[in-house]
């Protein structure tokens, strides 16, 4: 079982988790635009890739899969997911399981307006959301929307371009600034039309991260819930696993209807006893290590499912009350293959 991670970046821990579960029976191949990406230090084979929007990107991935007899491909980058989803059959044709959701699922998660509409359709709460500045100002005038508000790219990744505004002057200024900033950023290719900045109700309260786990056919299997204790650079920095039945049921409902493949990284905020679903990311997120270290063996499950073997769903339940914190450490990298 050879596993290929694309856009590996800084996810050193994830490559190590899968290597642990392979138990020597297979290789970890890591790919990134830069051979100095930290995660490549944990790979048995490292590959330099072109940019995800390059014309030869998919051909390059396919060639790597053939050369290294890859069995399973896992993406770690939001911007890459729509591209891989559209070409999933190409990988299947050469015997590679691409752990990526169908295009329609990726579209719901990547377009945050569609995310909000999907969550609302399930009867769940999500913050009030607008993409038209004039409609948002009208809602403020009618007291349907109130400051402070949060602005973010509609098609976004990580914490890029997220701003909080406290009055109309700030709203006007920051909205226009973000319009220009996004068009100059890596998000430009993903953004469509001229309504690509979201204006959203700011929810304040406890924040939770969910790993909503489905099998390779999109069947729902399990949910791991963590309360976030600290954030850093848009990712969970400290968290504790919690036994919250209500949140777990929200995750299960999303997983059963969405039918994503593999992991779904989901953010939820609690305010005045109500839960608001913020984001859905159909991939491993920065909060997954907190689940794995607490006993959630999704890497082992994916390997077993890829082999056509059963996997005990109880091994996807975390030990509750486990607290973990990330820390920086150095890895030796080489700027050559």
C-alpha cells in the first residue's frame, strides 16, 4: 500500500500517522511545490510538483502515481480539491483511490455561500451571511444584521483575508480592500464573478472542531468532537476532546446527507446555548492530530477500506478529556530529490 500526499506542506504529523499504520508495508510519497516543505522530511519518497493551477498538474500527479505504484492519493490543500474531484476517474483508471469527494460535494464546501445554504437546508444554524454589500447595509439598517461583522473570501483557504469590522465606515473600507486583495492573491483563480467577499454575523462563544468521518463510498461512520482552547495562524493550537452528544449528532447529520469521502473538518461555534456551523472542509484539517492522539485511527481505517477490509468503528471514537497542544520543532530538509 503506497500512499501519495499532495501539497504536503507542513503536515508532517499526518504523513507520520499513516506511516505508523502502514507498519512497514508500503511507502509514503510526499509531493509539494517546494522540496524544502517540512512534511517531505517524513516521506519515503519526495516529489516536486508544479502549481496546482498549472496545465500539467494532473498529468504530473498521474505520472508520479504510475512511477511509484501508488494505491491511494490524499490531498491536503483546499485549492486542489476541485481539480482532483474533476479528475477522480483518471486516477481510478490507473488503479489509484483518490480520497476526494465528488465535485458537487467539494463545491458545497468550497463556496461558503453554498455551505450556508446547505447547513440551513438541514435545519441547522449558521451565521447570517451576505455577499452583496448593499443588501448587507440594508439588513443593518433594518436591524436584521448588527456589528461587529466578519468579512472573509467566499472561496477561501485557512485564515487568508479574514477581517472584523465595527461600523459602516470600516465595512465599506475593508470590503473594497478585500476585493482588491483577493484578486492579487492565490485565491484569485478560485474566485468567481464580483461577489466574492462574504459579510457575516460574528458569533462569539466556545469553538469546536469536528472530524466527521465517512468511508470511501460516502457512508457515515463516526464523529470526533474537540473544544478549541487556542488558535494560531488560523489553525487549532490547543484542544480537548469532549463528549458532546448534541454536537456529535450535528456532525452525523451533516456526514449522512453530504456523503463526503474520508474526513470532513467542520467548525462549530456555541453562543447562548445554540450551535452555529461555520465551515466545512472535505479533507484532513489542522485539528485532526487532536483526534488521532486521542485514539481516532482514521488513517488505519482508510488503509483497511482501500484494501477492501472491514474496520471496527469503535476505533474512531476518541478518549474524552484528552488535551493536546502543538509546538514547533525543526526538521532537516534537503533541496534535492
